[in-house]
């Protein structure tokens, strides 16, 4: 994890640095350092929100909810996991709309002529 953070710093890659920090938070949680893990995951979540990265927001909400459950903070875990569920529903609804639009556009295309034998 430390090496990934160092590489991200050298490259100036903030997304990679955030991912490395999230991995470090999960290591901390596995070692029982829940407060450290929660604080780091909250920072990662904030960065993902700032960047508008809905996939990372969902990932960090899931991870945060799991760590909060492990530490027994059930009300905050419920908040994180409820937000995760709502975000996933929005993403699925958007994907469904986009797939329907793609199907409509494909239906308007003329079929390709058969290839000569």
C-alpha cells in the first residue's frame, strides 16, 4: 500500500493515490484500527464525490459501511449503506435509460446487405 501511494505521488495520479489510501484503510480495519479506517475512507469518499466518480463513490460507501458495521456503529453504517443503495438505484436507472436509447437508435439503422459468397 505504501509503495502504491509513493508511485501515485511520483506520477501525480490523484485517483491512484485515493485508491491506495482506500486499500490502506481496509488494511487498518483488518488490524482493528477502525477509527483510522473510517477517517481515511471518508476522505476517499469526499475525493470521489469531488471528482464525480460515481463508481468510486459506491465502492467507498460500501467499504465504509462494512467498516462501520465491524466497529458496531450501526446507525452510521445504515446511513452509508442506504446511500449506497440509493446511488446504485440511480445508476441502474440511468443505465436502463441509456440502453433503451441505444436500442432505439440501433432499430433505426438499415440492415447491412448480405456479404457476397
